[in-house]
C-alpha cells in the first residue's frame, strides 16, 4: 500500500451486526490531500464504515488502514491524527461552548490557546461563554467541527456535517472545508446526503449502496459525468427514433412529442441536427442537459437495486 | 500511559462542573447533618439526659439513617448521574475516539466517582463538625464537641462506605451498561428492599451486597454478630471483580 498517497484504505471489509450484513467487501482508497465525498442513501452503510474507521466498531485487524497503519493495532496513534464528527454534535448541555472545547482540548493534550483559535475559525467566539443548551443546531454543529479541529489533525472524518444547517450555514461549512483543504492541506472525508454540496467541494467521490461500493474515483472520471442528455422536439418522434437507430443511436420517446438520447458533446449534437434536417424532419427544438452528480448517483443506485 | 490517564481524569473532572452529580455530592451530606442538627437544635432537652453529651446520639442518628437507606440511594443516584452526563450528550462515541487508551477512559470514570464520594464523606465530616458547634452554642450543657466521639463517628462512616463498595461496583456497571436510568434505579430499589427484609433473619445475609452497609453499621453498635473484617474484605474484593469485569465490558462496547 502506498501510504504516502493513500490516507484511508479499507481492504475487502465486511461487517455484520447479528445476521444483518452491513458492509460487503468494501475496498476504499482515499487519496492524501483530497476532499472525498462519501455518498449513499440512508442505511447504505456510510455511518457504519465511519465508525469502523474510528474503531468504534471492531471489524478485525488488517481491514482498515489510516496513514498506512492498521486502526485496530495502532488505535491511539491513529486517532491522535484524526479529527471527527459523527452523526450529531456530542456536547455537554450544562457547559458552555468554550468549556466543551476545554474538555476536548484536555483529552488531546494540546495547548488551551487552541480553544480560542478554533472558536474563531468556526465563527463562534461571540457565543463561547453561552451554555450549549441555549445553542441552535447550527451553533452546535460549529462547535462540534471546532472539536474536530482542535488538535490540528491531518485528516478530518465528517459524517453529515451540514445536517440541520440553514443554506448560509451550509455554505459557510463548505467554504471552511474547502479552505482547510486548500490552505491547510487537510484531507477531508465527508459523508453527505446533499449531492450538490459534494459536487461543489469534493475532488473525489465514493458511492455506497446496500453496503457495497458502486463507484469511487475522482470527480472528473465519474462514468457519464461528461455526457449530456439531448432532448429533441420533433413532429414525428417515432420516425425520428427509427432514423437515429439507423445511425446507431438509442433514443427514447417521452410522453410529449420529444425524444431523449445521450450524447457526448456539441459536435455530435450538431451532426444529429444536420442529419435529421437532411432527412426532411422538422426539428422544433434541441435542449441539452449535463448529467450532474444526482443523475449519476440515482443511475448507479437504481442499477443495483 | 500515565499522561493519558492524567488527561482523562482532568477531562472527566471538567465535565462534572455544575452537574446534578456534583450537586448530589455536596447536598447529600449537608442534608443528613443538617437534619440531625435541626432536630437536636429544637428538641435537645427531650432527647438528651441532663449531664450527658448528646453529640454521640446526634451523629449516630445520621449514620444510622445513612447506613439503613440513604447511603444506598446516594450511591444508586450518584452512579446514574455520573453516567447520564455522557449518555445525555451522546458523547460516548467521542470518548471512545479520543487518542487515549480504553483503560484511561474507564479508570478515570472510577477515579471521578471515588473523588465525588470522597468529597461527600469529607463534607459530611465538615458539616457535622460545624453543626455540632452551632447546636453546642444553643445547648452548651447538652451537646459539646468530644474528639473520641467524633473519631468513632468518622470510623463508622468509613466502615459503612467500605462495606458498600460492592454495591457501588454493581450499580456503577449497571448504570454504565444501560443508558435508561430506570434499570439501575430499579435494581437499587429491589436490592434495598430485599436487603431490609433479609437482614431480619437470613443467616447468609452478609453475602448480600445491598445489606453490607447496614450490617457493618449494626456490627459497630454491637447489634449483630457478623464479622466486620469479613464483610469489608468481601465488599472490597467484590468491587475489584466488578471493576475488572466492567473494564472488559468497556473495551468490547459497540458505540452506536
């Protein structure tokens, strides 16, 4: 394994709780310096995998490696280099935000001055001395992210960090993550339901469904990410589908007088248009739509139902 | 390892600032000593024979009530409140993902528990001393400070505490295992009631964890023939067994 370039690696990881198989043969590889988006529907196994990475669930040795080291055998050393946020903020309501961070800072054994620094980083300095029970969910999320950052870790593992945040809060957290990655060189592994967020900030993506990895790799290399859907409005859709089939193109007839097909670029669109006009077809409109992560995610998960 | 333990204990102590566990540790000894002091403050003439020192009776009233019931429920509540701090914050997943050993996080919880119990016992002595002085001001001829009586009182409290170690171990583990506080509370109630019934005549009652505090107190008063040394040793060994078992439970815990 190349531990210089790979910061998280799982090898054929399978995990069951009782008779329920949660993860099946998961082999994941997260490049150092990446922002890795981990996608999957509810119950796909995202949180379970994150808990195994943090050794909260034991999946046995030689299956999960962080920084090239087996998590089970090097738990304390590995965890000292990881900042984490799992599912929901874990804060003591009777303490203030600053006191909660003081607890975290004490566990990590870092300087008390880090409390003020991370509070400032997440924009919570003003509310530092207010009890957590008076915080909104967004404020709790920020303090929890501050907890993850307090020991200046190389790797951040964040499970749904924007859950419950309003749009501006989501944007701030996204910008914070991008900045941590770009300006501070942190590798970030983030699970989310929010596909557009992942699309906006991640360099790499992994898709999990029913405990199996369906895709992983860089955003640029996602299958069909560079393909477009072309929608053509014509007078006689059935005839046009036949004409396109003669050219080796598969098109589908929609409920109205439009057809859709997948194309790879503008040149092909122009060629199709020219061909149809030459065949005497009246083309009323051509509309393209670039496949986004949501389309790809739905296509991947539907294929594996 | 020592550094990890130090960090864990320090972090644990920070968590208990302003909690119900801390309030209980302070208020429980105040309640018992104040209760007895108020009774003697108001009714010393009726309770103490002229020419005798009412201090022994006043202090003994508190120890008697504690050994019979209050100390049991104090330990039941304290162990619940200690663990509920973590459960209510859903913070166990954090505790388990800090870069400190399982041993450090586990033992630090025990150390904090002992510190809180130690605080309660120390405050009990201090409050008793102060309130003896206050009652003595009101009734100088009926209640006055006597070192021998006070030392006997402190010995009794320590004996009851040590004899309750096994109860502490059981309640600590149950409160740690079940996040629902009804489970340890229910066990405490069942343990207490069964102990009160069995103390009436069961010959092996000195093996009942919830009866040991009361039995050891009765022994100091010469009201039972059970051996004090046996009960305290049994309780202490039981605590060690519980602590060891709890550690394995802690390391195998699946954090959901």
